[in-house]
C-alpha cells in the first residue's frame, strides 16, 4: 500500500489549510486505498482569522498541529520528526496557512522564507525522487524551498499575473492551467493544480485534485 504524507498548515482557508482542498485530497487518497500520514509544523499560527467576518482576532492564538488535527480527526506528526523513509509521496493542500505558516509568502512575497523543517523535507523529497503534489498556493512553499538553486521547477498556480511573476522571480517556471487541470514536472515528479486559486466551485477543485492524486500515486508505484 502506498503511504502518502499530507502536510497541513492549520484549519481554515484564511489562516490554515483550505478545508475543501484537504478533504478532497483525503477522499481521493482513500478511494485509491492509499495510507495517509498527517504532518504539520509544531508552531503557533501567524495569526487567527475570524472566518465569519474576515478579520484578524488579535487576542487569540492557535497552534498549527492542534488545528491540523481537526482535519486529520486525530494526532498529527511533527514534520521535523519525519524523513523521506517514512512515506512514498508528499502532498501539500493550499489555504492561506501554506503561505503564512509553512512559509511567509503572504507577508514577504518573492523574498519569502520557510519553516525550516518544511523546507528540509521538501528538498529531501526532490533529492530522493519522492513525488510531490502541490495544491492552490502550495507551489509557493515549494518555490521558497528551492529559491536560489539551479533546479527550477515547472509549477502551476493559476493565471494571476502578479502571482506568476513572483513564482518566476523565485526561480520556478510558471505554467498556466485552469482549476480543473494539473501540471506535471516529469523530471522531478512534482504535480501541481490551481484549485481555489481559480475555481468557482468545489466541483472544479475536485477534478483537479483527483488528477493530481492519481498522478502522484502513479509516480509512487
């Protein structure tokens, strides 16, 4: 049975993992009878957002692993304790938490830095030939990990000009795709899909994520 690590960044589109994207990923993996290993960084969220009103709640703080466990329905592994020997592939759902907690692209744009353990594991996956799936804004996490290296990746993050310009400035090669499509960097076994960067419905997101999971699992076999 293929074991896929799913890296979460909290729980909620504005300050953690995008819940639809995470759940659709888990559904596709379950249907393919893949085993899931949940992981997240052991850290405080950058901030907490009131999802009803879209405002920062300055007096609240939440912990990324604890919040991620809401999606996992149970314990989540500290990502710093994992190595590529623990799984066959890695998938990162999107959501603002990917750009706030896994890296700080939401604050610093193309000058982003990343959580050290997340960056280390992503680089190790590339070095060891482990397939990687990147959903929505998650390609920015990958680009942060690889910035400054000659190993420029082909990634899709949708069609927004400014976001693609930032991706290119970080050393990646942007590829334009619709929400229900994927892009595959065959040399490095990296698969990406725009999901809610472009999607107008959860149905569109599901099509793209199904394709991404299928390709990641194909690379894992």
